[in-house]
C-alpha cells in the first residue's frame, strides 16, 4: 500500500476500468428501468465494494459510479440495502485511518474550551467540522420532508450525473488555476469548515462528489491540496456516517429483500479495504501532484455517459 508506484497504478487502472465498463453500454443497450438482480454474486459484490471504496474518497463521486457502473454492466440497480451496508465499510475505513486525529481534535477541543483558548487549532477544527455538518443535515432533512422520492428525481438521472461530472471537472480545474495554496492545516479557520460544509451539500446530486466539492472549495480558499483533502475527510466523517445510518435504517425497513448475507459481507469488506487504500494514497499523492488526473477523468466520464445516452446505450432515468 505504501509503494511509490503500485497503488497509483492500481488506482489509474481501476478508474480506467470503471470508465471502460461504462463504454460497454455503447455497444450493448441497457434495459430500461434498471431492475436489480435477484441476488448479487460474490464477484459482483466485491467489485461494487471496490467501486464504492475507490470512488468514495477520490474526487470523482461514488454515488455516480454506483449508479452508472451496474447499469453499464447490466447488473441492474444493486438496491438501497446493499449500497447502504457497503457504505458502512467506507465509514469504518475513514474512522480507522483518522482515529488518532479524531481523538486529538476532540480532546484538544475540550481542553481549549476549558482554558478558553478559542484560537487553538483543535478547537477551530472541531468547530469547523460541527458547523460544516449543519448545512448537509439541514438540506438532507428538507429533501426527506419535501421530496420523499428524491432518489428517483431528475437530479439523480444519468443525464444529470454526466452534466454534474463535467461541470465539477471544470470547477475543480478553475480552483487549481486560481487557488493560492498557501495555507496548511495550521492556518485553518472556522469559516473554512463552514464554506466547505456548504460545498459538501452538492453531494446530494450524484456526479458532484462530496470529496470533490469540498476539495474544490478548499483550493478556492487557498488551502494546500493535501491539507484541503485531509480536512475534507475529517469533515465528511459525520455526514457520511449519518447518511449511511439513515440509508441503513431505510434498508432495514424493507427487510433487505433480494440481498444475500454473503454479498453484504464481502461487499462491505471490499469497500472498507479499498476505502482505506484510497485515503492513504490520495493524501500522499496530493503532496506532490495536482488534481488534473481527476479533472480529465471526470470530464471523460461525463462525456461517455452523454454519448451512451445519445446513442441509446444507456437509458436516461
């Protein structure tokens, strides 16, 4: 995992494989409706866990890939039960990876409050994460209340995913060009957490990417790439956890129909392993590289989906 070359080659290969699997639909039209298979086999569960793990923390949108890839491979929609469970693997991975950071921030924030040291980095990070989580919780509750069928709304269609992917690739490219990148985590402010928390709300639209939106916001605000990514991961822990628990609750209500226990287990383990690897690699990668590999990938991903829809390879639903 710590090799200088092995994991970058793996990630590049994986992203190319994901993109290639989408282009399969150009030659073989997908069935309308995206009916899920009766039961995911072990290979499908491991592969979708890989998709979840690799794309959850890279700035390329996990929700978009989990919708597009199964459609392109004609596996059907894996369903809310499966996607909810394997997302818990990603949650476990990010908590595991940042456990010492989490403990440091929490204990440091309590100490800062006791000493009234509100300029403490730990206090600013904790406050930024807390305040930055409020927008996505607020808008999430609004969506659940006023748009109960949001999962099937036009904003979550394949066409919307492609447009969002292209738009965010352009936005990330602009942030690369105009961002000063002259602030590390030591210069983090509470408002950085607020603004990145607002940007995080774009994740409700598949194709925008939670990590991509927050990383873009961080670059616009002058944060170094690795610092922006690290804070993005910490900021995402509450929102990803809340989303996973919420989806799990809904899945439990449906009785996990059509989902085999073995598929859930291997899919979750796969998501956890590849999530951990992706986090470790991305943080190291951004210390010495820019984000243009993701910018070009997202642009190509969006163009391929639009092409597939235009030629009838994918149904825009």
